[in-house]
């Protein structure tokens, strides 16, 4: 590989001066274990034997509960001490016995190990070692720990902004490790949530203040009018779902092998039964497996391991499964049997499946990079499960179940609300002012009128002017004292005085000013009142930055670099798409051209990605080493360069494109708004052919385009 001789000698000295153990057929072969001096531990008959687990500076060693293996363990530790110079502190170590070990054996083993302590039923690495029937008692330490931390904080020293940061960064992070492994009792989650809510709203003279809204409202995303706190039960499920995803996506992990051998040796994790003796960890994972199954689809590669009739592999269907009943005489089981030459076997698909399933199947792009079938998470742009994407999906399910969302998502009203919250949290003002505005817009300020309506105590009349009821609008705009403050403000807003009867209307009207020059600074200045804090951050817009990058990429082309341009035309009557591809050299001379025809997959973006993939394949077949592909879609350019597709179909195409991209010395992409007319002619011509055509004579290409297509355009 080109490494120097000295470096190779260093590496060889490392390799030749140590001894190794090997993983044979999934079973680690250690020296002590191979000689039957250390038996390790098996959780199930078919599972791997575990001899040790290392966690940073912490170690777990498993052996049989007898004197011989205890002595062998002592010898291993003494050898380690001599070789490393590090002495094992037995007083800080502990031994844990299973319930089947007799008291006599326990005593003998303890004497063999010296001064070692016996582990009690407490915690190891922050997790309880034994889960009893009373989950509330087992996990009660979480509530106690959070309560201690909360009681040590002084409410008067923190603003609402400070409380928000503290709750999110400290309190919400405390039980995460436990919640990643165990399902917490619902009662415990409610009690912990109550602690958070009490701290958020504060206390006075030992009594909790009034909670002006539910925790569920605070837990909404900031762009939806909440504060972005966590809803513990959904967060717990999202963390557990991460473990289920690891098991199905990384089957070679040790934990995956152990769990598979114990609980779902002969079937899928989504179909296995839950034994009554299952551990609480497994019961916790099974509690979220249906959620993971609903959000997971099989991304088709070569189709070898995807079952047609059982797996969730059709993106267009609700649950991902075929709606067609399996024919009695059908012996086809795997998706690969529906594929031939990296194309769907259209006659076979049309014969076996109903019209809807057939259309959905034929719209699925097939990977030509030889990739294996894989799992794809629908709620993430990367296709990989993340706790954040899982949490948002769970919250969306909860909201829809409770009927808190409109049936028509994305209406103008919803978009307007989302815009107003985004602008609020982007304002360059102090955090406490943002929280004051947030409470005002949500009707959560403790004004006299709202307090009287809520608890029927006090006087609803304004304390400042004593003339009208103290509503939020009166407090901020209509009170005589408030009007005096507005008169002293450095900015006066024309037309806003008519909108002061409703603070939401006033806020949205003010945000309309952000479209004019220095409008955003005026909004911030208004919120600050007298304290001016306006400034403009000089930077290029995303569009300008993208244009600069595209220009830079285009200017880097060398003399031996081919410029590839393409165009696609869709004929909806025949459900066909024609693709025209041309390649020019550094002198702008036409070198090659292709006319390709295929069925339309129902998406223009997918059609463009298919064309890019075919263009790269054609360039590779001609053994070109440097190419630049000119794209018309900025969205497609972003997907290819970032590797983040919008759906499972585009993920397959972008994966293929980047796989073939690696085969070139240089393969770059740039945005080109100017469509080449020659590409248009060829794509129109391709709609009338029955099989793909290729030309390597530039003059031939030009004359064919002019003679066959140009008269039709005229």
C-alpha cells in the first residue's frame, strides 16, 4: 500500500510480539476457556459464551461458581498485575452469585478470591442489578435524585430562560441511561414530570405557584408554540426503540446475538412471542417493537433476503405489505425472483399482483450496485433511526390520538403560527424577554382578569389605572401607564394601534414589517423598548453561497474532463419518460449522446435521479476518469452531495449514484439553470423509441436531433 520500510517494521514488531485469541464461529476462544479452565456464561443454549465484558475502566468476568475457576481467575489477575504493573484492588471489587449457588460454595469462593466484597442488590454502572416485581420501588432512585437536585436550586436566582436551560441540560439528561434500557412505570414518569412542572412554575412561601398550562403544552416543539421540553413516556419509548433498531440493523453485535439466541432464534423480532420469564429489559423492548415495525421499511437492494408476502417493503402501501393475496400455485417467496438484469420482471409482476401493488412495486428503483437489502426508517431523512426522529413520531401519534391537531395539516393558519414562533425564538433579545412574549402570546401572563377567571379570587380590575379589567391586551397596550411607556419608545409603528385589541393579531402584523429593510431590527427594538440592540449580520444568503460553490466546482474542470448534461421529458398519456444525455469535452465539442426510454415512476425528482445514475454508468462504460454532471434541480444536488434523501426511493438512487461516483478520479456535480437544447431534442426523440440508442458521432447526433425533433417543436 506504499508505506515505508520503517513503518512496516514497527507494525510487524507489534504483530509478532503478542498472542491472540480468535472468534471462531461466533465463539471467542480464550486460552483459559479453550482449556476448559474458565467456562464463562451462556444465557441460552444457542447463544454465545460470555467470559468477560469491558466498559472503559470497569470489567465484568463470568465464570462457574466453584473453587477451581475462582483460583484460575486469581491467576489471570496476578499475571495481569505482573505484565502491566497495575494492582487489582479487591476491596473495591465485588462478586455476584446467582440464586442457585449454595451458602457453602459462596464461602469457599470468597475465601479463594481473598478480601472481595459480595455485591448486594443495588446498582451497577448506574443501573439496578436485579429487577423485582415492584418497578416503582426499583426505579424510585430516579425520582429521589431529581428531587435532591431540584431542591438545591434557588428559583429566585434564575429567570425563565435560565430555568429552561437548566431543565433541558441537567434534569432531562439524568434518567436517560436508565430509560435507554428499561421502561419506567407510568406513575413514576408522571411524578417526575410533576417535579419538573413545579420547578418551572416556581414556588412561594413553600407553596407551588399556579400552573398556567399543562406539561404536554410545554413539551410541544418550539415551532408549534411549546418550549421543547420532553414528554417522559414518549422519550422513554424513543430511547428503547433505538435499542430495537440496533438489534435489527446490526445483527452481528454481541447484544444482538445474545438476545436473538434467547428470544427470537427462529423468527423475526417483530413476530416472536414474549415468554413469561422474559427479563424486564426484553419486556421493555417488546413494548416498542410495533412502533419500530410501523416506521420501518425494507430498502430493496438485490432482494435476496426480503420476503414478498411477509416483510414491509412497499413504500406506497400503508403498512408496507402487499395487499394481494398469495396465489395458491405461487412458489415465489423472495423479491429477487421478481428481478432480472437489474430490472423488474414486468409481465411477472403484473400477473401475480393486483393493479395497485404492481404499480407500487414497479415504481421502486432497483439498486445496481449490488447492495444487500436493508432497513429504512421512514421518519428520518437519513433513513437511520435517531432518538429525536422517534420521539417526534411518537409525539405526533399522541397528538393525533388526542385530537389536538387539525385534520388538514399544513393549512395557511398552521403555517402562520409556525412562522410566528420561529421569528420569536430567533429574535436577538434577552431570553427572559422571549419568554415574556411567549407567555403573552399563549395567554399565560398572571394578569388580574385571568387570575380571577382561573381561581375566582382577587379583583379583575387593573391596579394601574383602576378603570378596566386587566387583560393581557390592557396591560400591554390600553392601560394609561402602558401608553405613556409606548410614547417614550424610540420607534412608532404606523397602523399597529388599531391591532391592539388582540395580541396575536398585533404580533403577526408587526412581523409583516420584517419584509422591509431593517424591519427585523425594528421588531427587536420594539421588544427592548428603550434599549436599542439592532444590528445586521453581513453574510451571503444560502442561495448566494450555493451559487458561489457551484461556480467554483464548474471552474475546476480540466482539459480531460467531460461535461455531462441531461434532460427528461414525461409523456403522461403513455406513462413513459424520455431521457436525453450529451457529453462534451473541454472545447465544448459533442463527444457522445444517449437517448433512453423507460416507464414513468410518478415523481419528476426520481426521474431526474434515474437519469443522473444512467449518465454516470454510461460515462463509466466509456472509461472516462473525470466528469462533471450538470443538474437542473437544486434539491437533487443537495440530496446527492449531503447523502440525505427525502424518501426511501430516493435513498436507493442516491446510494447508487455515490457508489458509482467513487469509481472515478473525479466526479463532481454542479447546478446549471440553462437547459441544453440538444438534450431536449434527444429526450423528445427518446419518447418515440422502443429501446435505448447511443451515438458516438457528433455530427450524427446533431442531424438526428434536427431532423426528427425540431419540426415537431416548430
